[in-house]
């Protein structure tokens, strides 16, 4: 037993294949590949969108054409050919279902394999799921309960049709169309996503949750999430992803916008486990995500993420602390293995007075992967008494991987207090020895240590999700997480 | 004419009075080409994101001073660490000043770059060391292209240099605007030990731009202590590029004291080419008005079992801006590296700003690397404690700020420098720190 060493673990990590790599054979309604104004218009038409939306998409598309792909991130990859992607794909079994029984059984089986059987979720977790397979939401549960409270939780296409005033008011206010290359692309072609509105003073009674899956070969998925928490409301939102094993690189360019109005609180948790490519670094998802939230007075936004998948991750969930006394938080675990590359972190923009932000980032790299933390803490000149605490810890397994930190700190106010700390280490021999001494074998010891290393972040996940997160960590670091 | 064009055309004139057949000249020609293609760095470049050279490049600098200027020792005595015996290499407007200097060839070489470049007996060393570790970026290349004068220090094996060496650059202001490009080469052989003090001083309010490059080679078990005193007036700008190549078991420390200058940019690069090396990079920055100080450091850990310590403190007043961009790279082979980096800042005024970016790039697993960075204020409790005991606010603040920068002063090995720096800090903070060291 005690012969299990870090080398064995590394060996195991190398050979561990993606467990959830299966492919559901559902007939899909897919557009021809390529991107031009006609495709953008066609997507809009398909979604039965009003004219202003079509125009908004076209505007984004025109801006996108002028933009160039960013290259500053610490990642290397073959750039996707944006003309070789199909920009729309929806499961064929239409129209929408009223109950679960009507859902394509094959699809249900898929979810079961993932361990997220809808029925089970319903009964046990009390989680309302807005399940997105490829691009169209196929089942929405607990809608009734939410309706009673006046909470709107639906797909973004439905929201565009039924609540245009809300969408029109807020879409693109946090992540403008021209914000960056991928955000512009997403704004032009987003196929679906979730929309959520919590009315004034309402505390959302359950964790809202949505699942995204990339299912059809060669279809990039471009979700758009818009979450609005009106004054003094509270919502906890969960997002999780798994994708089937495929050799072709898949592109995922999502945009998430959070709006926390005065006194509101949003907790946004993500478990990301897109297909990371095989042990030779072939295939895997390109994950280029723009996530940003804006906090009005006394509001709070908390991002928690567990990143275990994707060949390339490029993701910086950010908070604009616009209102006085607003709070931003970012908790992240990023695990990379084999040839995965992650460049992730956060931006905390302090604009209001007495704003506070906390950043806890844990990076674990194994195999030949590269794991970077890139963050910005910016204190504007009128952000009196702003406070920031950042901590970035990296754990390295093996000497072929890399861990990098690129923190940017810009302070323009004398009353700001900013602390930044970063450490890089491996699992200490003394730590393992200590455990061995007390009769804990090496495998369990490593599990214990990695678990302890990530605890600060895992603790921030909602109960229902913490279990899922642990499950997903297992795939990346099998044998090391108990 | 833009400064860039002026420099490129000056290069042709420069070629007229240097030996263009020497191998060094090929290095120069190549360097000017690099500068020509890259030009001056702009804010679009990641390394210059927070520092703009625009304000200092607009002057019409003369590249070669027309006449030789002299100054009296008594007028500039205060700029020397004059209470200790030392070797001195003094330049006035970029030209060597023999009557202020005290050089030697007795056992060690403390002399001039120009003679090292021209005399055959130094040829071998120039061939082996000149421009070997200087990077190929545009400003360093610009200096390489015009490299002609500067300090040349060569210490043979097993030699402890008996007294510190002072390198001082004065600019007289006889030119309306002057650009100088000193080039220094320091080679310290096995088991030797040397202490060097470098200072740039402008004597009038005419703008001066100094683009300096220093290459330092520390061979096995060498010990080098380098002190940079930057307390120039607010019309002088300095771009200092220092490259240090360390061999096994050598110890190098660079202390940078930035108290003045309009714009100061310190590019400090350490390359650890051997095992069990120790590198120390420390700095204190206390500035006000519209001054700008940018510390850009790199420590590259190439081999195992090495250490590096970085500790930079900054106090920023008025509309000053500070930049710290520290980078630690640990190669895959460099196991058991111990790298530590700290950057602490105090903003005294609302108009002051600080941008800091401490980076780690780590490719080895068995390492201990950490960096810490803080921006904050003076401890209110400590202030209250002192004021309740009758210490006036100003004094109390001064004491706290002195204490804040004290860590860096602790490792200064020449007491006279420590004293001098303490005095400068006291003047800067406007208090009389009434205790001796």
C-alpha cells in the first residue's frame, strides 16, 4: 500500500482517460458551417427574435470582424478557424416538453451517466434545472415555485421573447458588445443560455442551476447568461459543464453578465469540466469565457469556480464594484493535467467607497500542463477605504508542468489597503512523512493534502455542488482526492 | 528632428571617431539596427505598460557634448561618500574627469571602458564579456551602439578590494539638454570581493537623460555589493539597465535607493548560472511631486539550490507614481530553489499612484517561491502610541516611515552609506531622526 508514491500518481494521472467521454446520438438541426451576416440573421430568425435583437447581433458581428484575436494570454494553441464552425445546433425533438416523460430517453440516459438524473435532482437536491443540451433548453423544472415568488428563470431566447424590456435594458451593459474578441463573437451568434431575474426583496428559495453540454461534433457553443438581482434580493446560481470526448477541438465562448442592484447579493458557482483532450494533448475544448458582474451600492457578487477541464481555459470572472460598500469575491480552483493550459483569474475594479474584494486562487498543475493566474486589482482615485486581499497558491506535481502568477495591482487612492500573497510549492515530503507516521498511506495522504489545499475554495461551494465538484476533481486528480 | 532619427544619424558621426575595424564595432552596428527597427519602447509593450517615455523624449538632447567641462571637487564634494577612502571613477557630461578620479591598475583594474575597448591587453576580456549578457531590447541596444565610455572594473582571483569603488556621473548643464550613455563592465573573478557605489548627479536644471548599461560578471564564490544612489534633481531622467551573471556559490546584492529624478527606470536582471547562488535585490523609493520610479526586476533561476531575495519598499507623495514589476523565473532544472519577493508600498497622497505586478513563472516542482505585495497606510495605533507620548505627528510619521524602510537598510554593509541614506530619508520625510546607527 505504502508503495504508492507521487510517481505512481503521476503515472495514473497520465493514463486516466476522460470518464464522461461519450456521445449521445440525437438528430440535430445544424446550420452549415461558416459565419457571415446571413448566418447571424438566420440564428436570430430561428430564435424568433424581435428586430432590435437582430440588429444588436449584427452590430456585434460587424465589430467582431474588425477585431483581432487576443494573444497576451500565457497559452499556446492552434487558433480556431471561425469559418469552419457551425454556429447553431439544436436537438431535433421539438417542440418543448411539458414533463420529463416527453424528453428524448436517450438524452435522459446521458444525464444519468453524468450522475445528474433530473428526477433525482428534483427529489434530493431541490434544484431547479434549466438543462441546455447544445443550444436549446429542453427541460425546466420547479418553474412553478419560482413563478410564485415572481422569479423569472428561463432560457435567454424565451426571455427575449417574453421579457424584452428587461433584456433590452441590461444586455451588454456589463460586457459590452465590443468588450473583447470572444465577447463580440458571442454577442453576434449566441444561441442560447439562461436568463434570471430576482425581483426586489426576494430571496430565491433554491439554488438555480443550469447544465451546458457540447454535444454535436464541430458545434461551438455560445451561451449567454444574464442574471439580474433587483434591490435587496439574493440568488445563488450554479453552472456546471461536462462535454463528451472528441478529437476535434471545440470552441466555447460564453458571456455571463451579472447585475446586482442596490443591496442585492449574487453567488455564482461554476464547475467546469469540458473535455480536456487526451493524454497526448490531442483534442479538447477551447474555453474562452467572459464573465463579469457589476455591484451597485451595498451589493455583493461572489464567484466560485472549479476548473478541471478544457484544453485551453481563458477566463476571468470579474467584479466592477461601482456602488459604495459593495463587495466582490473570487474563489477558484484550477486543476490542469497532461497538456492542459489554463490562464485564469479575476479583475476587481474598485470604483465606490468602502468597497471590499477577496481573491483566493488555488492552482494545481500536473503532467505537462501550464497553469497561470492573471488578475487585476484596480483602486480608482475616488474609491476611499477600498480593501483587497489576494492569495494565489500553486501546487506543482512533477517537473514538467508550470505555474505562473501575473497579478496586476494599480492603486490610485492613499486610503487603499491591498495585500497580495502568492506561494508555489509541491506536496512536502515532511507532510507525507507526517501522515505515514500516523498510519495514513501515501495515497490517502496526498488526497488529504490536496483536499486541504483546496478546502478554502471547496467550502465556498453550495452543498449540492460541493459533491459534484469533488467528483469532477477526482477525474483530474484520481487517487489524490478522497 | 525626432530623437530616434537624431540618434541614428549621430551614429554615422560617431563612427568617424571610433575604430570601425575592431570586432566591437560589428556589435555596435548590429545594435543600432536593432534600435532602428524597435525604436523607443511605448506603453503598448507589456514591460512599459505603466511607464511612458514621451515626456522625456521630447527634448532636443545633444548626443555628444561639445566641450570638456570641469568642476571643482569642493562644489561636488557632497555628492561623494566622502568620509571614506575609495577608488573613484568620475565622469563629467560623459567625459572622464581625471582630476576628480582615483583609478588604479595595482593588482586590480579600476579604469575606463574606453581604454579597455582600445588597449590590446584587455582584448581577451572584452571578447569574453562585453555585451554577453546585456539583453537585445531597444534601449540596451541603443547603449551598445554608442558604447565607448564608462567604468571598467576587473578584479583578479582571490582578492578582497581594500576600499569601495565609487562611479559618479555629473552633468554640468552646459548643454541645454544632454543625453548620456555610459557603459560599464565589471568582472569579478573567483573568491574576490568588491563593493561599488554608483551615482548620477545633474548640477543644473537643464534636462538630462541617462541610458546606462552595466554588465556584471560574478565568477565562482565572488561577492559583489552594489549600491545605486538615485537622488538626482527633478529634471534628470535615468534609465538604468543592469545585467548580472552569477556563477556557482557567488553572492551578489544590489541596493537601489531612488529618491529623486524626473523619471527613473531600473531594469535589473539576475541570471543564476550555477548552483548555490545567492542574489539579493533591495530597494527603497521615496518620491514626491510628479516623479516616477519604475523598478523592473528579473531573477532567472537556471540551476538548482539557489536563493533569491527581493525586497522593495516605496513611499509615494504628491502626484508621484511608482511601478514595480518583478519577475521570478524558475527553470525546470532549478529544483530546490528558494525565491522570495516582497513589495510594500505606502501612498501618502491621493494623487499618488502605484502599479505593481509581482510575477512568478515556475517550471520546477520542488521549489519554495513566494511573493507578497501590499499597499497600505501607516498603522494608526502606532501613531497614537507615539503621539500620546508627546511625539509630534510629523516626527511620528517620519519614524514610522523610517522603520518601514529599515529592512532594506539592514543589509547595507558600508556604514557610511547607511548613514547617508538615513540622512536623505530624514530630509525627504522632513524630520530629524535623532539617532545614530
